[in-house]
C-alpha cells in the first residue's frame, strides 16, 4: 500500500516508517501537526508531540518526500478513551490534514503512526482513518519496549532527547544526548523506578536527526537552549529548544525514498494545510436501509435462553418456498433480531458476541455489507461486539442462507478490545467487530485465524501452522486483558475446514495437544477447558482452522469467589426409566468445566456408539422418528443433570446449542421437533425446567461428525500440577521459566499404567514404558522409579526380588564409599556444606577464619594429616574440589523450595563429593551439580540417587574430560558442526562467517543438558524423552560389563521393538559411531531459530542473544520430534 506517515519528529514515528518498508509498503508522503504559534515548543496535548517541530520541516528534503503540515487549531474536548467526532477537538485537525493529503495523492490508502501503548492515541488515529477510508498501520503497537529501543538503535535511528519529565532524568544532564548514549541509563531507570524505556509514559521525548530513511541528508543541530518547565528536585521537567540547525548532505543521495509514486513537482515540497474542517456523519456510508416488509414470504424462527445474559438465535424456518439470496435472508434475520432487541428494551449496544453463519463463504463480502448496515459504531457506542463467521451447510437442511446467534446482556457493563490498526501484535479487525469482549468475568474472543498480523495473510504450512499461529494470536489478545489462553480458558471451540484430509485432522488434534493442552495451567480455573472440534464447509479467507476461546478473567486478583449454592434443586424427576437408562453413560459422553461453582461450560457428545445404546432401532440410528426422540431425550436429560448436579438453575443458561452432522441426512425441522418434545416431556414432571413458546436452543448443522478431545480430563492422577510437586519459592516465581509440561491423560506414563506394565514377578514391559514415555513423559510421582530403568540402573527383565537384592548391595557399597570420604573430611555426611577452601595445593590445611585458630574442624579426619605426614596426591586433589562443589550446590536450583532445607543442600553435596572421589580421572567439574540436582530430588534414598547419577555420568562423562588444549565437549560441538553443515548448509555458512563455525555458543546446552533453556520440570521432561528415544534393552548389561559393544542387530525384531525411536533408527542404519540425541536437539533449536539467526545475527553476540531468548519458550516434545527429523535427514545425507 502507499502510505502517508504521521511524523512528530520522534523516534517512534520514524521507526514505524521503517517497519512499513519492512512489510512491503511505500511511504509516499509525510504529515505533521504543529502548534499554532511557531514560538511555542510544546502544547498541552494528550495526542501530539510538538517539541522540536521547528526541525521536522526539514524531513521533506532529508527523505525526498512531500511534507504536509497543519497548525493545531483545536484542543482536547473529547477526553474519553473512545473518540466521538467533536467540533473543535484537536483530532479534527488530523482529519483535515489527512483529507488534504488524500485529495492531493489519491493513491494513498494507509496511514502510519508510531503508537506503542497508548489506546487514546491509537483509537483517534483509527477513527480518522475509518472516516477517510484509510487503513491504520501501527507496527510498533504492543511491542516489547526494551527490544524496540535496542532495535531502533541497532538499525541506525539517531535521535536526541528533547524533553524529560521523569525520576532519574535531568534536563541539565540528559537533554541533547543521543538515545544510544542513554540506553543503559534508561534500562537502569526502568529497573529502579519502573519508567517506560521508550518513554510511553511521557518520561521523555526524542527528535530524530538521522535514520536510514534520510537518504538525502542528515540534520545537524548547531545550537539549542534548555528550558526548565519545572525545577522539581525529584523529577525536573525540561525541554530542548532548537536555535539553529543545518542539513548535511549524504554522499550518493537520491532524490527520495520512493520509486516514482510521487510526482516530481510535489517531491520534497512542504505544504501548509489550512482548510476549514467540515463534518460528515461517519455512519452515512452504510445506507442499506433494509426494508423488512419486502421479505414477508420468509418464515423465521427465533430462539431465546436465560434472563440477564442470554442468546438470541434466528434462522430461516423453511426456505423451500422462496428463492431469495443471501442478502435477503441476512436482512430478514438481522431485522428480526433487531426487533426482538427492541421488544426487550435493548439495542445492538447490548450485544456482546455475534455468531454469523452463512451458506456460501464466497459471498462473505456481501454478507459483511448487510452486517455493517445493522451493527455500526454509532449504535454500539460502548464498542462493537466480537464475531465469529463460518460457512455452514444451511441450505442442505432447509435453514436458508443466513443464520445468526447473538449473545445479549441487559447491563451495559462490557469492555471491548477493538484494534483496527494493522500491527505485529495480533490480526486487526477493520470494521464493526472486535477482537474480544469482556463481560463480568468472561472474555468472549472473536474467531482467530492463522493470520500473520503485519501482513494479514494466512501463514504457509497448512492447518497445523495455522493453528499454532491462531493460538499465538489468541494469546496476544488474552494478554491485553492480563489473561492467558493457557491458564484461563473455560471453553475452546476449534473450527476445521471440511477440506482437511484424514491425516491433517489427526495432525491438527496432535498440534492442539502438543502446543496447547500440554501447556495448560489450570490453577486459576480449577480444571481443563471443554474442547470441541467442528467441521465446516469453508472458513474466512479459505483458512483451514479457526479457533474461538472463551476465558475466565477475574475482576480482581483475589482467589476465585464461589457462588452461594441455590436451594431447591433436584434431579430431573420425570422418569425413573430415563435415570436408569442414561445415568451410566453420563461420564463417558460429557466434558464439564466448573469455575468457582459459578461458571459452567459443558459439552455432551452423542457418538454412534452411545446412540446405538439409547436407540431402539440400531440399524437406522438417524432415520427414524423414535431414534431422534431418544437422542433428544438423552441430551435433554444430560443438560438438566449437569445443571442440577452443579446447582445451576434453568435461567442460568446463556447459550444452548446443538450441533449435528448433515452426513446423517436429518432435516432440521425434524430434529427441532424431537428436541421440542423432549424438553416438553421432561418439563411436565419437573418444575425446574422452563419451556416457553420460543425454543430455548439453537440447532446448528455442520459438515462432519464433531470430535471431542480424546483425553479423559477426569483422571485425578492426570490433574496434578507438576509445579506443586516441585514448588518454586514465591519470591522467585516471576523470574523462573514457566512450566509447559502437564501430565496428559492417555499419553503420559501414569502410576496406574506403570504398575500394569509389570507382571506378577515384577518383570517390566520396557517396550510399553518406552512407547508411553515418548508420547507424553512420566507422571511426577513415579519419575524416580522409571529413570532408574531408563538410565540402566536395572535390567527390565529382572524380577522385583532381584532388583531389591541389587539395590541393597548398592546401598551398602555407597555407604562404604561415603564412610571413606568421611574419614578424609568429616563434613561429609554431617549435614553441612563446605564453601571455603580447606587445603592448599601442596596439601596444607587452611585455617578457618571463623575459628579460634588451627585447621578447620571439618577438615581433620585423617591420621596422616594429624601426624603431619603428607597426604596422597589423590586426596589433595579431592579436597581441593570440596569448596567448589559447595559453591555450586548453593547456586543450583535455588528457585526451588526444596533447597531451602540445609539437609537437602547437604545431601546434594554429599552425592557429588562421593562421586568426585569415585571418578578420580574426572573428579568434579562445574555443571555436574545441575545434572545431579533433579536426580537427588526425585529419588528418596540418597544411595539410589548416587547410582542413578553415576549412570547418567556414564552418558556424558566425555563432555567433562578436558586437557590444557581441549575441552571434552568440543568433540560433540564438532559433530554438531558436521550435522548442521549437512542438513542446513546455509545456516552453517552464516554461522561460520560470524566466526561461530565451532559452535561454542552451544557449549552450555550440551554440558548441562539444557538446564538453562527449560524450566526445572520441563528439563526433566526433555531428559526422559531423550533417554526413552535413545533406550536400548541391553543398556544394563553394557553398563555392568563396562563395554561399548553393540547391543542388538537389525534382524532382531523383538529387541528393536524395545528400542527408542532414535536408537532404532541408528541400528537399522547400522551406525557404529553413535551420536547422542542431545546434539540433534541442539540442531533442532538452531533450526527453530533459523530465520532469526539468518536475518538478525550480525555477530556472535547476536547469536548468543537470540539463543538466550529461548529460555522458557521451548517445547520439549517438539524439540525432540524435530531432532528425530534432523537425525533421519542426516542419516539419509550420510548414506547418500
């Protein structure tokens, strides 16, 4: 698009222009608003920055673009957040200015602004754009201010401070300083006082003197004066008044940044805009004026639920008698709802949400035309409702071409988020429908597609990519309400295109499972959201997936308040036969979510299996009247049961919708009659149920059978929160990476499944264990037991008795080792930790500065030391490491409540000190404490934890073997380099050019197995995924015999079935030089950041920064899955 950029002279408006170019737009003109009095530097305005306006006039020559300027005649008259057109308001000067720009350059279709966080400014720019038919571009909106500041400086914006008004900023010290000089100071002030680093709170203002867009010249400020507005000793206010400046032409400068879109006669010119403002009614462009009387031949049906908050649905009852098109049907339907609202004393301003169903998505534009003639900004003065639009097979079942449901509130207490600007934040909503509406404590979110926000195009990659991006977009919207789809969702509706193949449907469900379900944190809502898949013929923009979350958003930070239980509620008493027939099926067909006893979301699914149990004619489930009635009765009974079980009244229902598949060839009117009779019959014997003349439900046809998520959310074992098993200290919760792993019913290895995988003698079905761990990890309560097998402590073919004997032998052996260490230093086993050196390199004891004199009491313990005889070299080496172990132990996982206990710290120290004595060649190295800590926590007995750690060290020991010229992990880094060169030569070459070909930036990932990249819980999940994928059933015998000989042959299918995915591929490929899976995981991390590394990494520091940004954001399952893909690709490349 051709863009006019609103410029104030500040860094934000200039960087916004640069972002416009990044996304393929052309800036063809500039627009600037200035004080009426040229001698005034700053206006009292919430809307405009004017300090430095005397210099902005030179931007035309600097950029080779026309600059349109207008004096601000108005003032702040409408001070509300949402702007209403007001004569004499300063916003009208912007309207006049942009009107003239559009008149002179008719090709302009968008306006760029530098809004970052101010809704006040964004809404006013959007209002003007809407009136002029222009698109608002706000590419800085809601972006991280620290990252923005760094990027502005990195990309060459040279801006000086021209106003300060915040604690920590002084006019005398900081005015006139370049932004780059003050970056560190601003970040410090942010940490100390909480100021906005980009000045979004008015802390400071800038003036851009040069940037990449200034292709002709830069501005040189020759002289200025500092003017104090307030000499407050805490937060002085001052501005910079420019006295003199000149332009310094750039070599090889071009005439302008454009490409000929602006004619030469106006290029670089400055235009003063003084036109008188004229006002027009914004709503006049929607002049459809529907005449409902013209469609009297259309039969309509209306449905209503609830009282204070309810839904109203309207559809064509019988379309067989008319030949009208979509336009006529939608006008009739919206008119009927409009009348119903008026009959109830309400209007469109009371509508919170709209479900718009149409028969043909190709007529979406026409449907939108009709829609905006009814639902306008003027009518919805508190904000337009949110909306979801899909195509449904309406005509196929006799429901016409348009169907609308609206959610209506009696109270005008809604909060609406309506961002019309195109940004990098989330997809824009240009028109009278909003991203989300909050009413009470429920957030109703508009349907989200997998749109790339800055381009508003569907992302490539198919349904799964669209789903992942739709989740990101939904999360961005939720964050605007200080909420999250991962912690606050109560219902999740997934619309899928009927065009999806069977494989794509499975992939979509798996993606939702991996990218959403596994990341759920139900601590706020108390349980998992209800989740339902709906298949529709078509979605907007030809999307493959659309999601529609509903969230619980508390109005305060208090715990969820519980509703007082209503009395007088009884179970449906109409028929004992119904109770007996249907109660047993209740748990198998229902998803129920309850929040605080006040909010309920429920999904009842009548599958073919359930239908066959409740219908009398099994062979014709959907084609007899009796069967339809039976299914309708079943649904009615389940709904009433859910309400009564949870102490809700019938009037509590806000929306009741029945989806049914047109595959069953059931007419809508037949199904409607069945439900009507079912509710009437149930109401006859139960005063709880209320039936009115209008139905209390909507019937919605869909393309294919709906799918309930195939997980049972009611398993108590699976509802455990891992963060409660490994709690984080309250003062560290904000800094600790968020835990993504959650036990997943049917996927995670549960305690019940673990028990079943052992036979009567205790022999373990290791193939079943490996399969389940690879699918969903291990339940927190059994991690220790399972890890002992994955790391080769025990043979899965052993019996319980054999393992108990071996365990007892090892515990005795560990106690001997620990006793030996205690003889060398009495601190071992004492419950204390050494953090100061206890011995010199020549073997002399070091006095304790806290003692009265002499050697440390904790360091005596040997006859040789007492008698003055020299200690053996190996003892000296061991003692030299004791304090280093202590220092590391005190730093390891200190965010965990577990390590608030001195006893637990000492336990970890003891294990590491004993290991450093056992493995004298390696001793102790930094990083070992990070590897040992999880094992020490999950295994109750210290000796068991020691041997488990010893087995882990067998895997990674080579990484800690170092010489004066080489580090042990370098061999793995070299292998990583080889792999990356093979699978992604472009990225490898780029890293080599940055002197990163040795991949030393990946050192930490391999040394401590991603402990810094994941949360504590997610690290354990990643480890067990890797160990299960690398598992070989001969691992135990290999470790016991201390041999690296191979364990199986490709012909041994029984053994191959017991191998993990990664190991199986290696064996089948006959790979002798085994490469750890962890190296491929590092490769997958690099591949996941491929685009960013190629586009933004200009040096090794950038590479390290990009990789540091991944902390807490990685998905362990996804990383392993992609590592396996890279592994296979590498094997194929090597084979070729």
